[in-house]
C-alpha cells in the first residue's frame, strides 16, 4: 500500500477541521466491526470484494465499539471529538465519500445517519467526566 492514500486522508481531515484524526480511526474500526457483523467470516476471506453496510449498521457498530472501548466514558470521548449525534458519523463518512476515500451506493444518503439513536439512550444522559485539554 502506498503512503499517498493515508496522506490524502490526513489532508482531507485537516482541511475539513470538524473532527480529529482519532475520530476517523475510530470510524474505520467501527466500519470493520459492521462489515464483520453483517458478512461474518466471508468478509475476511474475500477482502477485495466490496462489503457494503448501511448507515444504521455502521452507527450501531460504532455505538457498540464505543461502549466496549470506553464504557461510561464513551460519550465523553465522542463529544471531545465533536461527535454529538449519529448524523456526525454520516458527515464523517460523506466527507470521505466526497474525497473518493470511501464509496457509497446510489441508495445511500447522509440522511441514513440522522437520528439512528440518541446519545442519551446509547451512552447515558449526561457526561460523567470531562477530558482535560
């Protein structure tokens, strides 16, 4: 794999400025989790084949990954990354789509990410801790 795609990804993230690189790394982990949940072992066996997941499937995988990684701090971490609702995940995905770093189908829309779940219900009503700068 060449360094160019990673460099372009970083440049896109920096130019956009809404979400930090760590948020996009988390998005990639969530995407891998969603693909694994939808396609199972066949996803690993056939890496060259596209494995589409819906916005809802991706959001659910990101919720589960956040809870598994950070438990009660998941919402705090996401808020630190300027992620306050599932639509933010969609905005991140579509930033990558618009810059040819991710693909979508004709049926996909950023609106697929709107209100998939509320962060209160998914991660708790209030932040318990605040991360220090």
